[in-house]
């Protein structure tokens, strides 16, 4: 009888299924690690990845089930790629199989060996249709590498600014393997530095990976890279691609045919056999953290991956995250500074407007302070654009009955339902519950129910009255729901067909608007008093980003302004904003964090439990806390880890489900990791004793607590 090989296979089984991380199977021939296979599990057949040879255990040989199918047409996933998945699984406390399989294109997991072979044949014969819908600039893409490098050099490139040249020279100096923070004010030309570094990687025969926080930032960046590298194959990877596109792009990267990969957080797991550069643009952006399933930080994984592959990694931001900034201070990251805007234009003048100085008046508070309204009118007369930022969509955040104090709460969530005037609905932004606005108060029948507060829809309407004749547009999650709507609206702004743009944070980031000379934050104070310790960091970064949308054309920079309407003009955050002083802001925030023992001076994990009945979730977490205490004592790290009592989060109820969370804090990352590694597997056993517990999960390095 022929000797059969034994392999350990990564299969997508969620950790709480209680199965081992890798499952053993037998196969006819020695299959290399990284090979995609299909294996039987129970009555199902699942995709899997051969992780390594299994240890010999002759006694069990008979029970070992054979691999069902080998997708041998696909080159194996590399050892580096598997090491990245292993690290992510261990760090974020998931199973290896869950991470490894969930980050593959969904289509790849479904295909049979035959289907996959056909796809690959089609790709080999015509790889160039990968960049869907773009001009056929890639038709020459598969010329030799030398020819491609020559084509790269032939494209017109701008003369580098002195700061850009200095940064690139520093990057070119060998011998410093540290991750780089490219700290550049908005409009300082960070993208040009990415482009030049990518050029260097491509010239060396390597691939470049560029991560951006949001899908709607990809088209603009894609266009810039495509224009700069007409002879190269560029693919994007994000969740808005069709399954077929995503598979094709992923395969082109995996086969080494694509030179440039641009994507959102999931692209950090792209398989890149010749990876030579990783860029994380807007590295501070919370979107790099996955918020469900395996809650990984793509930024942090990018840094780990670069070290694994021995390639440079560049984190770009005007307002770096305090974690990254702290690492710069410790000397673990290297900072390169672009302090000046291209063309020498000044950053907009910041005007903190004290709403308290407005004359008291009866009725609704003023939308725009009179001098702000005046400043906007002047812009309209000059043919310039203004951007008004209000981080709340809908017409009004809540409806209210003056007779009985009824408010439009959501019956399923601890949240108000938002009044949307356009379709006269009340919508819960958390569970989606949508109903027609009642004609009268549902409690007392009073006909006079009124909206309180203001969302973007109402602001848009009020601006129509305040600025007659002005062309006003609104960009938020509601106005851009239809495919292509966002692109069309942005195009209208770029074409100068809009005088005043109203938007949520969606418009504050990244966009290279050329005609905006005024940006105003209408009502940003809420974040000053939010319970989340990261709220001030977010607000500061959002306002700096928003300010960066103004005066991007150097000629207009001198008369650009950033307005902030506030009831707290003395707040330190606004003082730092006025001076555009990130370092002062970061220093004061870090001092507060140090005093409070918060990240980056401590390390956090958040355990969340959900049940219809909050008491069930609490009891589960309390028992888990008891278990943690025992384990920590056994591991000798009891003094290093603190487990706080379970509490409801701010949004404690969503869609009828109660959430309870428990914070775990440690001054030592290894101690925290040791405890989690012992604790979480043991918690699977606790679950059975808590009937009614729906879900529990751990979030390592949570962004919001
Ligand atoms: P950032 O990402 O730092 O906000 P960008 O990379 O978008 O800035 O650059 C701002 C603008 O300056 C862009 O329109 C870009 O094309 C232009 N730019 C960048 N570098 C140069 C340069 N060296 N010479 C001329 N224009 C440049
Ligand atoms: Zn009422
Ligand atoms: Zn709801």
C-alpha cells in the first residue's frame, strides 16, 4: 500500500466552534504548504489551506479523512503570507483558519479546481482587463520589466519640493529599517512621496501596496497612480468590487502580474509575492480597524508585515494617531516632516467663533453666526466654494412633543430615531427601523410635534433661505446611497457647479478640492465632552483634515479660512487648532493619557457579550472575570493585568439586543497576550452555563470603549 502524507489544514471554523486551530487530513502526495484545498468537515466540504505537515500519530491513521480536492493550479500562498495570518490570529485571538480563509476573496473559496483552472487560463491570456472601466492605458502592461521601468521614467513628474526631496533622500539612505511616519500637513505633497517610493520599488522589480481608509478615496488615488505608471498593471482591492472583480484583482496580485495594489484595510492581506513597499495613507483613520469578526488593525498589521518581508513601510498623516506619535517619540519610528504646503501657500486662517457672544434671541438658535454668513456670501460673489461640516445626517436628530415630552426613541435601541424630511420618515441609524413620521404625538395625540436640533438635511434647507440664489449641495450617507451618486456629486463640486457644499466627515477627508476657500465646522462641540477618551483626538484630526480642504490652490491659500462655531472658545483643543499645532495638541493629550493610564501607556482588550437579557451577559462576564483572576495568578501576571467590572456601553441596546462589555487593561502587552491566550479558549467552556447568551467576542486594542 502506498504511503499517505498527513497535512495540517487551516479551515474557516470560528474559534467558538471549539475546534482546533488546524485540522489534520491525509493526502496522496506531499502537498506544499500554502496550497488551496477542499476538505470534508462533518457532512460539508470546506475550502482550506495546507498549513504544514502534520505530526505523525500512527494510531489515528485510520480515522484521518482524505483531502477532497487540491486546487493545484493556484501557486501556494507564501510562508510570509502564512506567518502574517498566524500572527494576526494569535494577536487578535482568532483561529488561524478563520483569519486565513476570511481574507481570501469569497469567490476563491467557492471555486472547484476545474473552475479555478479556467479562471487562471483566462487571466494568463488577457490580464489587462483587470482595471475595469479605465482606458486601455494598460495595453502595454506586460512588456518586459526594463521597458516598464523606462516607461515609468518617461512620464512627466513634478519638480520635487525641497522637503519632498529631503524626505526621499532620507528614505533612500540604507541602514534604517524603522517604519517611517511621513508627517505632512494637508497639501504638502505626501502622495508625490508615495509615488516616488513606489517608482523605486517597481524599478527594483517589486510590488507596492497602498492602503487608504475609505473606498471613496480610492478612485482619486487610483487615477494618480495610473497616470504616473501607464506601463504598469494596477489593481484595487476593496469591498465594493463585484465578486468576480475582486477575485481577478486578487489573482493578479498573487500571480505577481499586478505591480501596484491599492485598497482598503482588507488589502493588507493581499498575497504579494514580490512585495517591496507598503504605504498606509491617513494612518490615523479609525477605518483601518476592522469592527467585526476578527477585529484587526490593518495599520498595525502593515507594520508587522513589512518587518516580516523586510520591506519599507510608510505611514502618512497630517495628524498622526497618538499611538504612532508615541512610537516616534520613543525612537521606534522615524519621522519625516513636510511642514509646508506645495507652492508655499499658507494653511487656512483659523477663526474660533464664540457662539456665546451672539445676542440672545428667542426661538431656534442661529445656524450661522452673521460674520460667517457674510464670509460665505463674499465667496459666492467671487466664485469660490465653501464647505460646511456637520457630523450628523438627517433633518433633525429627534422629534419631540411639547405637550407630553414624548421623544422619537427607537423601541429596539438606546438611541433616538432621526427625522428625515425628504421622505418624511423616522429612521434609527443603528437598527435601521424606518417608519413614516406620525401625524400626531403617539402618546397624547398632540398635533404639534417638532424637530429638535439640526442635521445636514436641515442645514441644507436653512442655507437655501439664508443664501438665496446660492447653489447648495449635500454629501452624506443619505445623498450618496445610489451607485455613482458620490462620484457625480464630487464631479459637480470639482467642476465648480456648487457654491456651498454641506457634508458629514465623508467630505472632510482626502479630497483634493481646488476651489474651496472656506471651511466651517457648524457645531463640533459634542466631541469635547464625549465619554470616549479618543474623541478629542478624532475631533482635532477631523478639523485639521477639514481645514486642509481649503486653499489647496496656492494662489487662493492666503484668503482661505477655517471657521469653528463653538460655545467653548477657550478649550485647549481649539487653541492648538488655531495655531495648527499638532505637536502641542499631541503632547497635552499624551500627558493626559499617561496620567490616566490609557493607551499608548497601557494596553487594552474589550470583552463584549450580548443577550436579550442584560443580566445574562453580565453574569457570563462576571464568571469570565473570576476565571481570569485564577489564570492570571497561575501565569504569574496577576499584578500586571486589571479586569474591570462589566458595564453597559453608551449604545447599550441595538435591535433589541443588550450589550455588556468588560475592559481588560495591562501595562505589559506580553502579559495581556499571555492571559488572553489562556483565557479565551477556557471561556468557550463557560458558555454552556449561560443560557440565552447570544454572542461574545474580544476586541484587542479596541478603538472605542
Ligand atoms: P497631501 O496628500 O499631503 O495632502 P497632495 O499629495 O494631495 O498633498 O498634494 C497636494 C497638491 O500638490 C496636489 O495637487 C499635487 O499634485 C501637488 N503637488 C505635490 N507635489 C508637487 C510638486 N513637487 N510640485 C508641484 N505640485 C505638487
Ligand atoms: Zn405628546
Ligand atoms: Zn433602532
